């Protein structure tokens, strides 16, 4: 790593926390792992539950970190809400998890891959108020307006 190159700083908050890692060299996100005290489990239901990762991060200014679902969990009916970690937050990275179906059951165990952390550069654009927007062919057409 070059001296002036920004880096995502990661601090383990608990000794048994697992450092985030990419599953493959081409992976966009770093996998986040559940860090559950006493190597226990967290039972999920349809109500959102916060699951800790045991890490805190320092995001360089000008960068954005999003917590995103893992497709493998989604295919099992486990949801993860999209979240953003701001550059001035220093607390534990938490993942909000829930089940899609009330009849399903799923337990998160210590060390499970529960989400992914995707880092991107922020486009720091000013927000300005205008009276009109530039017209387009689509206009105000919303969900489903461009086809199937």
C-alpha cells in the first residue's frame, strides 16, 4: 500500500471477532462475520434483529461503506437491510437481519458470514433547489415504466 493511499482501518473490538475478507479475488464486497458472545446463536424472526460483527471501522472522508445482503442468505429467506457506515462513526458495525417468512426459522451462529461491506468513492455533489428538471422521454414514469 502506498503511503498516501486511503485505507479502510478496521479494529477488532473482541478477540474472537473475525476480520472481514473477500471470498474471492474478484469479489466486490468484504464478508462480515457474526460475532456472538459465548459462541452462542441469535434466532431470527420477522422482526429486525441487530447482529454484531465485533469490529469497528474508520472510513476515509470521501468514501462510502455500505452494508449489503449476501445472496446466499437471501435465497434461504434471510434478509439484511442495506445500511451505510458514515466516515465519522466509530462504533461496532452491526447488521440488521430478519426472516422474509413468519413460518421460517434460522439461527445465526458465531462466525457465520452475515453480510458484505462494499466500499465506494463518494460523489460529493451540491444539492440545489430548482424550479424545473430537464425533461426526458421517461419523465415521471416509476416502477415498471420501462418494460417488464
